[in-house]
C-alpha cells in the first residue's frame, strides 16, 4: 500500500472525516477494496462514491448518451450508460499524478531535459503512458497532442496535453503541466491539471468533475467562486512567461490587476479556478488539448473561457479542435469581458 501511505502523509484536513466515512461505507467490503476506496477518497473528498475497478468491477466504464444533441455528430448507442464522474475523477487523478513522475525525473536529469524548441522526448513518453491508462478507465474517443487522435463520433472524448509549456520547460522554467480533460457532447465535464515542478517547490494538482460543487486542489475543496471576482488591484492576471520581457505594456493592459508571467495556459487557467487569480490569458492560438481541462476547472469555479471576440469557446467540430481560439481569456466573466477588448496587439509591435 505504498500509494496509500503517500496520500495519507499529506495530512489533508478532510482525512479524518473521510476515514470514518470510508469505514462506514466499506464495512461489508473486502480489506483490499476498502483500501482502494480510501486512497481515492483522500484524493477526492468526502462525497466520493466508488465505481468500476474501485469496487472490483472491470475498468472500462460503459457509457450512456444522456445529453441533448449538439452540432457535432455523435454515435448513438442504446447499450451505453453515463459513468460516475466522481469516481472517474479520482481514478484520473491517480493516473495523472503517476504520469507526472516522468516529468519530475526528466527535470532532474543531470544534462537537463531532452529535446529542443517546443518538442521534448518526455512529452511523447508521458502521453504513451496516459493514453492506454485513460482508455482503460473509460473507453471512448481520444484527442492527444503527441500520439494522434481517434475520433469516431463518440459522445465522449479524452483530451490530453502531456506537458503544456514544453518550450519553457526545456528553457529551465518551472510550471509546465499535464492537462487531461474529458468532453461530453462537446462540453468539458472533467479536468485534471497537474504541475509536478513548481516555483513553490511542491507539486500542484487541481481537479474537478461535473456534479461537484467545488474545485479540488491537492485534496482540499476550494471555496472561492469566480462569479464573485472582479478585475481589481487585489487580483492577478496570469499571462505567458514572455510577458516578463515587456513588463510596462503588460502592466498597462492588465490594470487595475497585477500581471503574473508563467508557463502553460492550462496551469494558468487552473490556478485561476483555484482562486490564485481573476483571469488567465493566452495571446497565441490554442488547441483543444491546451484548454479543455482548464475549461472544465473554470466551469467548476463558476468562471468562463472566452475567445478573442468575447464568445464562449466551444468544441463543435473535429476541425475546430485544432484551433479553438486565436486568443483566450479564462476566469471571472466580468474580468474576461474587460480584458478581451483591450489592445493586446500592442504586445507584438
């Protein structure tokens, strides 16, 4: 039970309550099943309900299309049912945090990470680990940055970026992140963003799934709601790491907020959803794998994700998954609306 000892060692505030609840719910289950439940519950929270492999059932969760139809064409199948997203989230967190160990090991290499430009060898290695693991948890379509796409028209689709912020990672900057999201009928319903190497010195995992009332950060529920936030001198706007080279203009464009440069649009959106800022910004085109997980987290925190025209970002067609927006603004609605109309082209002049 090495995994269990690692989770318990974090001493999260919900641990005692979860242990009591786990014992009550699992009194009639085997010791092995109870241990698996407790491991997942400690990651997720006291409302966790086990399904699938956590109760000894097969890993593949059978699906049911229960939403109304969307502009995308999805395969209808009367044999499928909706998965328990709460349980799936706990399982996904476990898979993603294990994959994050590959990034930690790559960062610690004596000769530095392998790769150049925006391509790192570890990116492919991480996605090759994630892809079968995720599809084993939940068999559906898959959209990955490194290993290609399998789009059959299924109502559900995993969307994966194994290392969002590769260029900065290769340049020695901390804060790149694994980003795993799940779409249902084009709607982000689950997201896990995990930054294994951070400036704060500790890994940071931010997660949410539809049905939860709060975003979960490292096992703790986040109480802050983006709907109550506004652009102010007390708030931070998360922008790309390149902003450090043009501090004056970025400061002007983010006023009255304070700009914070950092890698990874996925992690920027996740930190905003966790209450660290009011808006996350990308001034470059983003694909679905860049933002789906962060978009899910924003939904869980009461926020939005807008494109350069101030419209909500959608994932309507397979073609649009490649470029979902030329610029994006994710956070509180009022802050995003205020920022989207500003003269961001000045950054590039």
